């Protein structure tokens, strides 16, 4: 067994020796003859093609661009710069003239060996006059690395059989002359990875080599601070589809390290894993799987092994009550992710034989409440009491909030059970008081909010009078929002003005309404088409420094579009989008706004926003998928089809997009879902276990035995080896109802 430190140490010594620049050779006649007159050096000002990006501390976790696509920025705009251009750089005229000659030779000469000789002659000549002409290494790098990339790319495309140098030798030459770009290291590493044999020892050696290549690149960049690593600029005038992202090499070397650990060539260490990132960050599971998928370096079975390895690693080192667990809970932006975090916490708790602390349980309660999963909140609260631990005030507060959440109240009202909600709420307050615990500001806010949401304002006011020292902004918000919820907006406005006019409280100072309170008002005024009030509130929020969130912006867009349509005008969202963009927001926010409009049933506003966004982010596939699902759900399927066809033909063609489209179609038109199931193969995609699961689940619930049998036969005829976690169960159940071949069942058991 070897350790990473041994590998790193060995390669460091070799790398440092290899990185020493060789003594320049005597210049050949082709280049030198042009300068025999020893003309005085001249300079000219040109703008370099190199761009700079944002702060170095910001990690780029965006997924890689589509295969065979031109370089795109994170927001999906083709050719968009990743930052502002640097200042104009003074370039020696001889550097400019020589690189111009070499560029012509590379682009026009079919003999790559001759092209290499000319490039070598040019760089050697410049090195020989570098001191005399006062040419910086930086200048030579920026002038030559596009040429080095072009030559390297041509060698790879032609297979290298007629070229006198290997890819490793070509990289050595570029490194020695300080014109190598991280793209070169990436290509050499990928070549070794792709050509490795399936033998375990050979694969282990390949992954060690990849780590050595990464280390050499890291050393090279560290020793030559001018090396630009965030993007590439190929030879001007060429539309090259060169695929490069500055996080590619980092994510791949971490993947290589994981492979070594899985092969038991080394033992996983978080300390070692952090060495592969300049800021000590560890790529996420998603980033690892995405980069392997992007370069087609692993099949589904291998990716599942890596995913399981990472899951087990995480669980083995997971503290169920630690700061990472709390952070994971807070950052769970979907209920599914939160359930996965909860699963990890439970697993770690059992493995370590450690009880989950109330603080962790309370955090889970709060987060499940965000997703309106009231049953989960109550179950967690009961788990605290069942464990024999007396719940603290914060846990009681979350339970009270869940009982009287507006969404839950609406659900219970439909069952004519509102009185029962009130009775349960008051019994819970009595239990809290009987426990001997004292009110804190959070419990007071939960009680006041509960009574206000139920329309019991007199009781709510009684509690504010009873605990004046705890009365703060959150309690004020609770009262105001309760009046708005009960459609007593005039009273809500009076309370709002009363709190604004007051000097403030001991705890919080002058009243500053929460964003949610402002959103309640905005939503009410928008629905009642009081756009003057909407504009006034937006101005108020800006003046008072009240932050806008996704819900605020969603309301803004909907109000604007609805108003324009109502007066017979075509919405022009450019102004309102510029206003949002000025605050530093990007595609992620706009995607959330679009999702909010769709979930709110505002299809016209969603269409207007999408029409604007697709011009700004023409290659943003997630925006397209949001709108496609929205059209299927609350719009027109024909529009969804048109958008989907444009997406897979012009932007990105991924199996997960087909799966999402088919899944959304099934409840609306299973015949159309079947049509697109067949069309997948026409577009070089194959159904995977998700595709079969979605369709089998649908037709099983529809009791359509004929379609179920057809799907089982299709699955049997496929070459799928990975059946996921849910498909085996459904196939096992179906084996008593339809004909499932023994061969298919055997494949399922082996997966």
C-alpha cells in the first residue's frame, strides 16, 4: 500500500527538476534571418485576449458545459466573458511578428512536424534575445500559449502517429519554455485515463499518474504566477470547440484519488483530499459524478460504486450533532435533500451510539416546517418527549408554529376542523406552561402568530400585554401578518403604521418589518390590482433597507406582467430585470422566480419572464426545463413540445431531461409519453432505470396490464445493468401479475 504523501513527495522532486528551463539553443535561420539587421526593439500596445474573473475565494461549483459545445460562461451565455478585461499590455514587436508567422504556419501547413519545428525555433530565438529585448516571461506566455494549444489539439485530432513527439514530450517542451496551459495537462491526463487497461494494477498506476500530472501542473502554476488558469483563448479567428473549465482538473484529480482509495492503494484522509484544491475545499458528490459523466470516464455501475463510496465516507465521518450537520439542514433547499440529510444523521447516530441532541432535532423541525411537512414536525417533537428529555422553549415554539401555519389552517378549514386546531393549540400552550418553562421571545411570537392566524386577535393582544419585555419586531410582524391573512388589511395597515411610529422596543429598537410581512402586503395589493400601493411599498422597502427575496421578485414580475396585459400592452421585462440584476443576482435567482410564478399558476407571467430570460441566457437548459414542466402542468402541451425539441436539438441533450419530460407528460397524456419514450433512441439516448420506473409506476397505478407487460419486455430486451433502488421492488411485485423473465430477475438481483 502506498500513501498519497509518498506519491506527492516523489513527484514533487521530479517535477521541480523537470520545470527548470533549458538553456536556449542557437536560433535557426527561419526566424533569426529576419532580425540580422539588429534593428532596435520597438513596442506596440495591444489588448491581450486574457480575461480576469471574480475573487479567488469564490468556488466555481457550476456543472460543466454540454459536450461538444463552445465555451460558455456560468450563466449559459455563449462567449460571455467571465469578468472584466485587464489593462492593455505592451507587447514587443518581435514577439508579435514571430507569433504571427508561427500562427500562419500552424494553420496552413499540413505537416505538424514542420509546424512544431517553426514553433520551437521561434520560442528558442525569443529566449536568446529575451534579456536584451527586456521581454517578460508573461509576455511570451500570453503570446505563445494559444499557439501551443492549437498545435497540441491538431496532434490529438490526427492521432499523433505521424508526429515525432509523444503528448508527454510535447507537454515537457511547453513546460520547459513556460508556454504550457492547464488545458495541456488536462488533455494528457485524460488521454492516460481513457487508454488505461481494465487491470486493477494498471488502473491504479494510471490514477497515480493522473495525480502526478495534476501536481506538476500545480507546481508549474505556482512557480509561474502569470499562468492563466480560468479559461482558454484559442487562436483568434478560429471557432474552436475547446472544452475547458478551471475546476475540471481539480475535480478529476479528486476523482482519481477516490479511485485509488477504492482500489485500496491508499487510505482516504480528509486532510489529503483537501490538498487537491488550492483553497482546501473538497468537491461534492455531484461534482465528482458530473465530471466523470462529462468526460465519459465511468459507466453507470462505476458511478454508483463511487457514489456509494462517498456516501459511506460521509457517514463514517459525520457528527450527527456537529456544525456540519446543522449546516446541511439549513442548506437543504428541497424536501428530498432534507430527508437525505436526516437519513445521514440517523445513520451516524446509530453507528456512533450517540443520541441526537435537541438542538439538531429543533433544526430539523424548523426546516421541515419550511416545506410545510407538519406531520414531520410533530413527529420530531414527540421523539424528544418520548426520549425522556424535556423539550426546550425553541422546540415548543416550532411545534406551535406548525400547528397554526396558514397553509395547515387552510387545510383544516376544508375539513371544518378549525375549532379543533384552536383547541389543540391552546392545550399545547397549557402543557408548555405546566412544564415549568418560561416564555421567551420566540415562544411569545409563536403564540401571538397562532392566535392571529386563527383570527383570535383579542387573545393575541392579551399575550403581548402580558409579556411586554419580550415584545419585539418578530411579534409585531406576527400580528400584522395575521390581520392580512384574515383580510383585515385596513387594521393591518393601522397596526403597521402604529409600530412604525413608535420609538421601538428595548430589544430591537425602531420597528423594521420583515421581508415576509412586506410580501404579504405586496401579494394582497397585487391580487387587488392596486399597483400604486405595490410601487409605494417597493420604494418603502428600498428606503428602509428591507431585503427583497425570491418571493418579492416573483410578486414584482407577476404584478408588472398582469398590469401590462390588463391595459392591453405587451410586457417588456428588460427594465425590471435590470433592476434585479443591479443587486447582484443571476440565473439561479431568475430560475427560482420562474418556478414561483409557475407554482402560483401565473402561466402568462411565467411565459413573459421566460421570453426575456431565454435571450439573456440562451443556453440555460434548467430554465427551459422549468418552463417545459410549467407548460405541461398549467399551460399548453404543444408549447412544451416545441420548447423541448429546441432544447435537445440546439442546447443540451441529456437523459435526465427526457426523463423529466416523460414523467411530466404521463399524467396528462400517457400516449404522448410513450411517443417520446420511443423518440429517445432517435436522439442517441437510451432509457435508464428512472425512465422505466416512472412509466411502470404510472401504468401499474392505471391497472393497464398490457402496457406494463410491454414495458417489462422492453426492459428485458435492453442492456441495462443498473436498476436503481426502486425498480427492483416494483419488478418483484409485478412478477406475480405479468410475465417477468427469469433472466431479467437474475440481472436485477446481480445489480
